[in-house]
């Protein structure tokens, strides 16, 4: 079974609503769907949303992941979907996370500072910034709720 990892950046098309329990309601809906679907397909990963932009990282079996990516790419809740990483993977690293959602914290502000970034603009991420972002989400304990 061939595993792959994929990261992309996109821009939300919806107007952000006030947070509910710390999460933007459109994003909460996306997380609910992801957490329902991903475990059945053996997909894991993380999502970050800020300034109306998304960064999502996914790991899983190639066919299942590309099938999902096709759906995601056509989702009208976002646009300008740009793949940042798409490559083979040895083993899943987001164990126990069907879709981890990192909340904005000082850790994230530190990440921007460390990479000399004025704002969250994942479309402009180079390879190393991308890997740092994935690491940040993987290690983050600032999450809404753990779902396996
Ligand atoms: C930024 C973003 C990330 C998404 N991530 C996932 C995901 O990880 N898993 C998933 O099943 N759907 C995800 N979706 C939703 C899909 O585009 C699609 O609406 C959903 O898979 C359809 O599920 P359903 O057939 O159960 O209704 C995402 C959508 C957006 C806009």
C-alpha cells in the first residue's frame, strides 16, 4: 500500500463569523465532516485556518487521499488551492488525528517571527516553512478536541 503526504494552501470564500467555542463555524463544519470521513479512509492530518486562509496537511493511502483531494479542491468554501507538498511517505506521523485543528496561540506568533513573516500567507511558504508548519501542528497542544 503506497502512502503519500500532501499539503496545500487555499483562501476561504466565506466571510468569517464570530468564533463559537473558539472555532469559526464554517471551519467547525469542515472539521466535523473530516472527522466523520477520514477514519474510514485511513486518512490523518491537520488543519490551520487564520486570516481567511487555510493550510491543510494530509497523510494516507494514495488512492484515498487523491480521491479526497479532488473533492476538497472542488469545494466552493475555498479557492486558489495550491499544492505545496505531494510526495511518498513511509509511515503516518499524525497518529490518532483524523483532522487535528490547531488554534492560534503564541506558538503560532513565534512561528511567524521565526520565519520573518508579517502575516499568515501559506501560498508563499517555501519547503522549509511548510515543514515547520506541519511540525507546529503535529506538536501543538492548542487544539479544539482530540478525535481519533
Ligand atoms: C479547507 C477544507 C478542508 C477539508 N478537509 C476535508 C477532510 O479532511 N476530509 C473530508 O472528508 N472532507 C474535507 N473537506 C470537505 C470536502 O470538500 C467535502 O465537502 C466532503 O468531503 C464531502 O463529504 P460528504 O460526502 O460526507 O458530504 C474539506 C473542505 C475544505 C474547504
